[in-house]
C-alpha cells in the first residue's frame, strides 16, 4: 500500500504533499502537518449520533473518516469539481485506515463486497468521471474485497447541493435501483459525503429489496445532521 502511495506522491510532485503542495517527509501522499490538521472523526458509527433517523433503520453502520470542513472539504471539492483524479488513491487510503479501526472497534468482519453510490448517465457525461466509482475501486483494492461495478442504477437526479432536507428525501425516494440479487451478502455502499443521508437511505433500501443481508455506508466526510423527516 505504501509503495502505491509513494508512487502517486512522486507522480504528483516529488516529495510533495497532495494537500498543501509542500515538501513531504513521509512515504505517503500526505505530510505530517496536513494529516494532523484534517478534521478526523473517531472510529465510531455515525448513526449513534442520530439513532432514530431513517438511515439508522436502513443501515447497520455509517463510517465517515472526517467532518466535511476545512482541508477535507477543499480536497473533496478539488477531486469532484476540478477533476483532480490523482487524489483518488490518497483519499481511499485515508478512508481505509479509518475503516480498519472502526471494524476492529466493533469486532465485526468487513462486508463481503463493495458498491458505489450511482450517478445518472447525464451527470456522468457532464463531469467526465464517476468519482464514487473510482473511490470504491481503490477501496476494494486496499481492502481486497470484490467490487461490483454498475450494481446500483440511478434513474434520475435532481440537484441536491441547494436542496432542503425534505427536498433531498423526496428527490431520491424512488431514484435508485439495484441490478444485482445479493443473496444475503453484507454490502458496503461507498459515497463521498453524507449530509441528510437521503441518497444513502434510498440506496440501502434498494440493496435490501434485492436481498442484501446488511448495508454499511462508507464515506470520506460527514456533515453534522440536519433535522430529518419522521
């Protein structure tokens, strides 16, 4: 794992941190200062902070590596909006370390396979790449788990960034469908950021409708909960 990250760091800039672009003294894509500055979360289930939410009724665990603020927010925006695809492996490494600590804490095995939060073909063509698809592929390599490409389909998409919590739930309620029968497998769903949990909830329900035994949600970042509909 370190070899792959060191190779990426050299490609990005010899001895250069992907966050601050300063000289890096670690064999990673991150320098010590930027790793220390990230708003990292403890290795715990995010659902423990909102146990009565719809998402909590649909998923077993939600694990997020950091709060969506400061350096983490800037990195994710650079990855998604500025097409800095070289960040994929660094972000996947950060989430991998967090996930390993989380499952060790709860004394649970990892899920049996990984799927990505889907996006519509229209948005895919507009952005030029599938950011959660690339992230989930990198996670699958780090964790040595099967990755199911195209397992979830999104029939339509409405802009979520400026939507209220209620609008987010309505926008995604019937938008996501599973193309695979899961036969009681434990499935990990990968997304970049979780806010209200509307998309994750819709995806988890779609997976369970097609036979998933349990669904765990993995995200890079977490926004503190907004009021959810009952």
